[in-house]
């Protein structure tokens, strides 16, 4: 066999694959309670499903035809109206919006459009497992800003200032956050934009959980003076329309960035999924999106979140966590227990699955600062089973102590 | 705005985008006859469409759920059986097959898995417009092997030997070919495999048109002794199942390559489209695929091919071309006319659209050797309209001479 490229050795696939392996292992077992997944747990809106099923039957050829690289202009126009309505910011559907094959492709293309070898990208630690490797694929280096449960997992601008350097090319902001559920403060974004202007770096604003919030909204980076020309925002339909299998999202940014991303996208995926785009045109019709989010998704997830919060306090009284303001997860500091047990978070997760059939994700997969923590999704199980899961965690820990 | 990456300047988007612009322009006009597109012109099999529409309605959540990066194992098992049946080669569905988001992603990941900066990749000239830029994105360089209409657009092993060097990392073979419709000979593949072994380079076998043939089948690279360990084969459901909008294909290769491609894919697209995969599971059921190809697709396309061949001979008697053995296209050498008209192929295509509302694709988009040629799709129009289009081409040329 001829040689493979060095890049395939330097990037690691472990966190995503280890999570997937854990979930696979879980599925093979019988009565498992999963706090592991990161996917929505509700079906997509009924009207959307019926619309696309009908379109496939009545206009099969058109519904599965090739589309253009930037995506259907009808959909981009609806997105533009929707962004204006929610965030008060106008985006040109022709020049400033591009449909992508999921938030993952959005991140990849954004990094591809801006990174030179040697450039540095600053991430918050802990953070989503999908940022560091594409940064490395494009030759970039990663720097970290730590956050802690005691401070509500809020990043501090002083910590960011410490790692900013002439090599800084971008900062990635995920708000609401995975794994912590944190929404950053207005003050932080305002300081971040000032810093980005001073040091001329990009802000990649990953807003894939923007509609999954339980009170306060996330600050909108582009709404801050001077932010537009240095911000690329990543959106996903996976979370807000519960259609992850269609691999569909979109990106906003300055026209030059969209143009650069489109160039790369031609050779990465050519075009986004057509049936998914047609389904999302329906999603924006007649308040379907608002009804779905306000009457189905948010009430369900909020109820489970509140329930799990109480259950954590009751069954894991020594653990520390914060009530998530958005997204799907509690990020729980288990160090008081783990230290007493003499186990790290990964051993804990593996044993908990083996002994009690409960899935949690080891915090160290999300970064150095995640050590001793676990991520627990609250959207996948009913209240009853959330309680059962926490009881089992309690029983497992108690059996040790 | 902070700086963009240099790579976004060095790659060109022109051919694909210029073709798209030409087709957009054409759609805005009234009665146009399109020999331009590269997409299938038939709806997908009815059973497949109804199956996926039903799945969406009955199991919406499951049908649009996240899948794994390599794709659904059920589908990979069916693919493995299908490849065995058609080509007599066994591929392990776990280790040697990966589902990708279209042939485009397959090419991208294959190049990403093998190319180091400075590596050379040999292409045939003219060739598909989507190879050279992803090669450059990964830092590779392109070398060319010319083919000519007088030799049936068949590549010669001597020409390949001339450009092979210690820097050669891969050769890309597209058979059946776009834009020429050529299927390479057994002798060529056998010599190619020998050369690849001697000089230790990869063969990327782009087999996206493998089922779109009108007589002889393409030689199957992996069936040649010693080829398996150095061949990556790219497949697409877009052409054989007429579902380009689902962005779905697959790749076969040695386990190490599949592993390396999967690593990159995690950060490029995370997973392939789930509804499309479910649809393709149905495609392999109960001979649906065979009936669709043998009774619908091939007879329709062959009739149109034969008709266009005669029409070219009748209305463009000075033009030179070959009867395509596969794929969707005639690649027509118009130099006798163009020289007399004092126009190049791009000017000819633009003026033909403007004056006669007929779309053809300029040959120079496919490479230096394509100058003076045009690509004409025969699958998009009925026989009657094919004749009308050729009449218009004749009238346009005659008005000049």
C-alpha cells in the first residue's frame, strides 16, 4: 500500500468515536438509561414531515434534483427574514447566507476560509469536541481559555486577553454551549468584539443551539458595533427542527467569506441536500417553527432540565453543576465522589455503564478542564427514567464509599 | 475584515460555476434546448420514492436521526453483496466500505487521506472539472496525460509513463468518462496497475458512471492482481439511482484508507444523509435496481445517444466525435467549424445560447486538450428536441460560413 498522508496521523478521532462506541455498547445492553446522546429527542414537526413526503411522491425528480452550491435562494430568503425577526440583524440572502451540509461542514468551511498554517485559534475549555481537529487539519494551532463550574462556566475576558497574540486568527464562541449549557453574558461579547477589533481576529460564532434556551437569549454577536465584518455565524437545523439526519445548516458572514467558503464547498460536497432544503422551506411557513419550538420542544426540554436539576441535587448532593440556560446538557463536577472512589471520569463512565446500565459522557473528552466531570443529556429520557438513572448513579457511588 | 486564507485565492471555482451560470442563464430564457446538464434526466424508481415517503410519515424521528460516520451497516452490507454480484470482488462491509455525501466528498476524502504537499496526481486531459482543485487544496500538483478524439479519447500507457515520477502519488481514472463517454481498455488498466505497483502510487478509480453503459462494461480495477491494496474506488447513487439531491455515494478501499477517510469525514460532514440511506436500502430490494437500470434508464439513454450520434453526423458533418460507451455525453471536436468562424469554444457556446437558445458546455473547461470541443449531454432532451437542437446548431454555424 502506498503511503497515507501525515494529516491522517496527526488528527485524532477519539472523542467523537469513543462517545459513539459508548453509545453503541449501551444499545447492545438491555434496559439502559442514556444521558449520553447529543441529539434532539423529539420528532420533527408533523407538517414538515408530511410536506416533504408529499413532495417526494408528487414531484420525485424535482425533489431529489441537484441544487446550487450556496443552496436554494427561496430558503435563503426565508432564513434572512427569520434572522431579522429574531436578532434584528439584516443579512443579504444572496451574498451573506450559504446553506451547508450541517453545522459540521459550516465549521470546516469557515476554518478553511480563514486559517493559514501556524495561525492560532482560541477555544474555551471544556468545549465541543469537533473544533480542535479541523483547526489542525488546516495547519492551525489551538489555545485555550479555561472555565470553571464555580464561575458558572463563564469565560473571563482577562483569560482571553492572556492568550491573544499576533498569531491569533480566530476565537470560537459556542453559546448556548455544549457541554455546559452556558449562555455567555452581554458584557463578555462586548469585550470580545472590542478585543477582536484591536487584534484583528475573526469570531466564529457557533449558534447551533440558538433556539434551545430556557429563559434568557444568547447575545447576538453580529448585533454589536463593528462585529459584522469579523464574524462568521454557524447555524444548524438539526437542533431547532430536529432533523439531524438531513445534515442541514447555514452560515452567515461577510460576502467575501461566503464566497471563499463556497469555493471550498464546491469540492467538498458540491451542494446541500435538496429534500432537506424543501422541508425547511415549509418549516418557516405559517408559524410552524414558532409553534414547534414554543409549544413542543422548549416546554418538554425545560421540564426535563428542571427535573434533572432537582434529581442531581437529591441523588448526587456532593456534585457541583449549573442550571443550563440553553442546549441539552448538564456538565457535572463529580470530583468529590471520584476522588473518594479513586477513579477518573472515563473509568467512572465505563463502570457505570457496565454495572448500572447508565450512560454518561466523560468530561475529559471535552478538554483538560473537563476532567472529573461528566456530561449528562437531559432531553433523551422521561422524568421517571431521569430519576431512575440518578438513583442508579447514587447506588453505584454508594456501593463504593 | 481579518485576512482570508491563501488557499481561497489559489483554488479556482470557475469551471463548475461558469457551467452553473450558463445553465442559470439558459433557464431564464424561454424555449431553450439543453445539452448542458450533467444530471440524470429520469425520476428515481417509484418504489424507492414511495418507501422513503412512507418511512418519513410513519417513523419521522428515526428516519431523520443522526447516523454513524461510516454510514448504516445494513446499507454497507447490501453494497458489498451488490459489488460482489457485478464485479466479482468481495469487500468487507465493516472495514472496506464507507458511505459518503456524494462522489464529490468521496474524491475529497480520498485525496485528503493520501496527499502530502508537493505530491503529484496524474489526470487525463480533458477530464472532469472537480479533480484539480481539491488536489491543490491538499497541496498537491497536477500532471496531465492527453487524449484525442482520433484515438477514441483512449489514454496511452506510454504517455502515462512519461509523466510518472518519484513525486507521483496517484492517478485518477474515470471510466466511463465525463466528458468523453470513453470506457478504458482492459489492456490499459492492466498496464496501469503494473505501473502503479512499480512506482508505488495510488489509483483513484472514479466509477460514478459504472452502471451507465451501453454495451461493454468498464474494466474493474480491483479485479486486477495487486490492485486492491492501492486502489480507492468512488461510487455515486446520483447517477445510478437518479437521486443527486440526496448527496449520497460510497467508497471502497483498503481498511487503512477507509479509516483515514473516516477520520477526516468526522470533521467535514460528520455523517451521511439518513433518509437517502434508507431509500437506497430499498433500491437494492427485489431487483428494483436491475429493473430500473435495464428497463428504464439504459434503454432511454441509449436511444437518445444513438439518435444524437446520427444527428451530429447529419447536422455537423465536419465535427469529430466518438460514440460514447458510457455516461451521459458526447465530446465533440468542432475545430473545423470554429476555425472557419474565428471563434473559440467558449465564445461559440455563449453565442449559441444567445442566438439559438441551445446550451452546450465549452470543452476548454475540461482541460487544455478540450479546446475547440463542446460537451453535449444526450440524456436531457427527447429525440425530437435533440434533432431540433442540432438543426439550430447547424443553422447558427451556417449563418457564419
